[in-house]
C-alpha cells in the first residue's frame, strides 16, 4: 500500500478592518483531498454535493472524482462545481479500469449495486466487483467507505442480500490487519430523497394504477433514511479526523431514519404526499411471485418486480435493535449518533423524517 500523500498550502484571507487598512491573515489549510465516488447513481450524486459543500464554516471540502461506466450520465452533477473533476470511466468488474480514477485518492466510496440480474450478475458485481474496488482502493493507499444494505446475510437465498454480505466480507479481508480501521461499512435501509427509485416509483404507479398493491398484508417494516443524511455521514467520515476515525473505523453503520413504517404505511405516505387517493390492496405473496416470474422475462419497466424482491418483503428492513451502548461496543456504530454529534460542531443535528421531505418532491 502506498503511503498517503498529504499536502498543505496556505490560503490568504483578506479582511478589511478599516477604510484603508487591509490585513492579510494566513490560515493553514489542507489541499482538498480526492474522494472517488465509485458508482455515480442516486446516492453518488448526493454524496458528491455534500463533499464539495462546506458542512459548516471552515469545514474541509474535497475534490470529487466521479467514476462510472457511463461518465456522460454524470453530466448534470459534474458541471455543478469545479470541485468535481472530469468523470472517469470505470467498470468494477475490471480491476485495472479502476487504477487511473483511484490514483492519489484519500478515500473511495464504493456504491455500485444492482437490483436486477441473475445470481451470477449479483456475484460479479456486488461480491467480486466490491472486492475489486477494495483492492484498487487499498493499492492506491485510500480509505474505503463500502455501501452495503440492511439485510446483508451470507446464508440468504436472495442474491442481493447474499452478495451484499459476501461483498462486505471480501472488502474486510482486503483491509484485514493493519488497515482494518480504514474501512467503514454503511448499510442503509430504504433511502428517500429527490430522484429516489422507491417512493418516486410508487408515486408514478399511483398515477397509472387504480390501486396500490402491497404483498402479504404489507406488514414488513422499513426505516426510510434521507439520502442527504447518508451524504452527511460520508462527509463526516471523509474529514479523516483521527477522533472520528477512532470510533467508526472498521465498524458497520446501519443507516435508518427517525421513523419505522410498515410497507402499507409507506404506501399511505406516498399517496398522502403525492396528493392522490387510491385504495391499497393486499395481494398474497404467491401472486407477487407470479408477477415476478412474468416481469423478469420483460425489459425493466415501472411494473417490474422480481421474485427475489417479493421474497425480500417478507423480512423487516430496520436498523439492528441492539442497545446504543452494545452497538458501540460491538461491530456497529449508531448512525443517529454519528450525525447528531459530528455533522456540525456544537450543534445537534437530527435525522430528517419522510414527513419533512416527501412533499418537496412527490407532490
Ligand atoms: N437506494 C436505496 O434505497 C438503497 C438502500 C440500501 C442500499 N443501497 C445501496 O447503495 C448503493 C447505491 O445505491 P443507489 O440507489 O445510488 O444505486 P444506483 O442509483 O443504481 O447507483 C448504482 C450505480 O452503479 C453503477 N454500476 C452498475 N454496475 C456497474 C459496474 N459494473 N461498474 C461500475 N458501475 C456500475 C450504475 O451506473 P452505470 O449503469 O451508469 O454504470 C449505477 O449508477 C448500492 O450499492 C445499493 O445497493 C441503496
């Protein structure tokens, strides 16, 4: 592993203290460190914005390197700020494609994940691909934030959950030993925010269907988390502050918002905040599986659901319910504590609720 490069320079702040008098105060300031956003989709775009926007006066900002299979798709965000470098073309299934983008990076945020595909696709991307990202990041001397998901489970029959767990394990293996504190694993529940694929999808469905379906009574529970709170967490970790690294380094952070809702309650929220009235109709799981069998044969569209996704709906998707203290002591660090204590010094920041945010983009 190469030694991390650290540069510093002096910036001059001009302060006018009198009519003619101008003082120049020299402030030591680190050059912005380079953070690679590997997988520039929904989360990647919001995280990029958080990294180039000061979280509080004087907080570190970063140079962001977006890395994507299709750099042109990142145009909207990459033109937003000079802090975002020319996007780089990568494919995480090809480790050597990662080398130029990762060069001189201090942190890599590994975000690539898929929702559809064969079991082999999930292995290739969420397991082996995640391992490729970790190897290339470690070789570049970068720390790593690996984004997994609540429900990661090596024993699961669901390819998404199984390969999320295998990806986590592979990443940890790459950083095992001296480097293990250089990895943080984030496991979000369902993420909401402008451009999300969950609430927006059901809102679009409510537009075209006469009812909103839930499977098996819609009793499984979710803990929706605001995308900008996840972006805040990444920004906090990206500061490379030794006191923060000491508490989160090597840990898993399960990311959930302030409220837990059943699937059916989520459909009610979608209707409420998109201003529509539709009955919510419960369908048996077998009917969902039947729909999955048909939809898996067709190109992905608004009605696409896979059998694995229907199976996922049988389990809760909420943050590990250990007590906060045991979560700190064990492999976990609590997401709410990270945001509340570190987002802005001397100011308690609370996690944002769907009730504050959904109306801003679903209506
Ligand atoms: N959104 C949620 O509610 C949620 C919840 C829990 C966990 N997560 C996890 O969080 C991560 C980010 O989620 P997201 O919602 O931002 O997903 P997303 O919008 O689908 O972004 C994932 C990106 O991965 C890229 N990608 C796919 N295959 C690739 C490959 N072989 N090489 C390089 N890039 C590839 C895709 O971009 P191109 O097709 O342009 O390459 C896509 O933009 C994922 O790992 C996901 O599993 C998300």
